[in-house]
């Protein structure tokens, strides 16, 4: 087997899935291009901001395609390339893309409300409160894992103290991206130019930032970048989306798509051999294929986090319902392709059942840089650019997830029926966006210091369980509005089985090893998170399934 064959098969499968299955879902659920969307109906210039499809796609893809589709498949490759490939293809089409599309569709049909509010509307207030608490805990895990990954790509020093120019250039360019995004946000909001002009401006800024980053690398330690990243995401989570989130994602989306296109071209011209074993067994190094493979691949096939982006931020920017298919379904399939590219990279550098050394981003960048040598692109330059794209994936996810975590915390304590003037000081504090952001980021910072590798299994389990709960919520919505939802049932049941098994195994592992742990506080905090996530997941899933199976009269369609 070779990388070219895997890539060709994947392109045909994913492209065909979009044209056939995606359009089938849009027709079945009744996407209406003439309907007025919440972005216009509730436009406020802060969260509800109508935007062109390419801008919203940029936000959606840049937000959901974090480090997950790169880290996950590379780590899961210990089981062999065949199970990883099958799950990336089947999972992204029938699980992930369906979840993303249904979450965005349900949100747009319900005034742009998040999945939490949709649960309140169709399942009940208790379910909503518990789901919001689950989301908040999950967002803390995401911020912790991705912040540590990004800090690692910025780290300017090797273990022996030598400076790493590639990482320093990535750091400089990322900082310039943030500054450029602010200027681009002003331009997009106030100039109201045509799409081609906006695209030209974005590309010029992109090239300028990269050129300056390559010329002036910044060398700082991982600890410095940990603090800097958390300061940045605090700011990003409280400013209006048009000022930073939307333009930054729009800017980065060109870099990310360019990286994927370059990787695909590189694979076609280099035709890398697959040196990884096809299948290494159901138990590898003490890890069971079920459920480990599924929670490890995570975002490469299905990610509950996507439902938070689809319903929390992107749905409020959709200007026409027909844009939902490419923005949600299409973005997930593209992320599935990214996961397959990551698989080809690790399979090329592997030897039998032995994976290559280095972190997943390093493995990913090294392989693609090798592929691109066939196009006479210097390996050092392409390595820097690939690492830059990987860090951009992580940072843009952090932008969105920090905001979603803050909103989940605020919504948990909010009482829409209460008079704001009569709220107690404690409730006023809890609903304050700055306090909500600080409490979220402080806990995430503590976990981030443990390193992403220690957090990833718990993150993966929570992520997939969130996906299952989102599918339940969307299935209930579809049922109560006289729409077909049978295509959500199998993904929902499978994800519940996978995640509750994985969380049970993680709880047992943490509990039995806590007394001998070198980091008892960190492991203890993870144990608390795991128990809470499990308990909350059971209750919310039970309430949702009970509502889904009860025989009641259907409501009018939303």
C-alpha cells in the first residue's frame, strides 16, 4: 500500500459523501434558502453578525480543526493504519459531519441558540443546567490540552539549550497574525468591500506576516508561552467576534487550507510508502482498541466540541440557510481529510509497529516537508510553515473554546426570568463575563502544566461523550419538529458505548494509581473531572433518551 492510493480513495469517498449524503440531509431536514436567519433577525454587532459563507467557513474550520485531527490519528496509529483509516472515513461522514450539520441546523432554526438552550427547550431546564456544567468542564480540558500543544510549537529552545529558529518563527508569525486580524476585522466591518477584495487583503497580510516571522524569530521558553497564550485567550474570549475571532479565523483559514492542499499535492508527487503495519492487534502496549482508538482519534472522526462551535458561534453568523451544508458538513469532511493526511505522515515515517519519535506536530511537519522536496521546496522552510499552520489550528480553537467555556459558565448561573437589579452579589459575579473567563482559564492553566499527553485520554473521552449528548439533543429537536432523525441514532448509541467505557477505565486508572502518583494534585483534579463528567453524562443522556422515546404529540416545526 502507498500514500497515493489511500489519498485517492479518501478524496473520492469524502467528496462523494458531501455531494450525496450531505445534500440528502439538507433536503430531508428542509433547509430553506429564503428563510431569515438569526444573524439578521437578532443582529447585534457582537455575537450575531451576518457574514459571507467563506468567512463563516473560515471561522468554523479554523475553530474545529485544532490539534485534534493531527495528534489523534498519529497517536492512534499504534493499532495500525487500517483501523485508523476506516474510522476517519466512516466516522467523519456518518458521525462527525452529521453531528456538526444537525447542531448548526437546530441552532439556526432556534434563533441561534446553543445546544444547551436547545436542550432546555426540548428536554428540560435540569438537562440544560447539567449539560452546561458538562460543557464548561470539557472546555477547561480543551483549553488546557491545546494551550500546552501551542506552547510547545512556540518553544524556542531545545533540551540542550540550542535555539530553534523554526519554532521562533512560528511564534513571531502567530503574534503578527493576531495584530493583522484586528486590522482586518476593522476593514471587513467598515469598508464593506467585495469578496475578492477582502480575499486579496487577507492574502497580502498572510504573506507579510509569514515573511516577517521567518526573518525575525522570537526565542522564549514554554513557560513564557503558557502565560502569554492564556493572556491572549482571555482577551479573545471577551471582545466582539468581529474584532478578533472572525477575522483571525478568516485569515488563518487560507493558511490551513493551503497546508492541506500542499500536503495532498506533496503526497501525490512523492507517493510515500506505507511503512506502518496494517493492523497491530486489539491490545497494543496495554491499550485496548475499543474504546481507545475512537477516543484517541477524536476530532479526526467526530468531536463534540464541533457542536459547540456550530451552535455557539458559527450559527449566529450564517446569512443564508444554504450556507450551513458547506460550513458544517463540508468543514468536518475536510477535517477528516486532515486526519487521513496525518495518518499517511506517521505511516510513512514508521517502521513496522514502531512509531517515529517526536511529538505529533513534529512528525506531521517532518513528513510533509519531505514530500514537498519533490517540488524543490527547501525542507527547512516547509517545516516552519507546517508548524505555523499547526499552531494556527490550536490557537484558533483556543479562541473559540475559551469564549464557549465562558458563555457556558455564564449561562449556567443565568436566570432569564430574574430582575438583574435584584440579583445577589454572588450571582452578579458568577454571570460577569470577566469573572467567568478568569475562573475557566485558571483551572485550565493548572491542567496545562501537566502536559497535553496526560490530559489527552480524558479530553478524548469527554469530547466524544459531548458529541453523543449533542446528537441526543438534535434527535429530540428533529422528532419534536416532525423531521426525520433516524440517521442520528446509530452514532448516538455508538458514542455512548465508547465514551462511558473509556471514562470508566480512566476513573479506575486514576483512582488506583493516585497514592503512588508523582503528581497527586494534578491526577486528583483529573479524577474529579472524570467522575463529574461521567455522572453528568449519565443524567443528561438518560433525560434525553427518555424524551426521545416517549410517545407524545409532535410540536410544530421550528
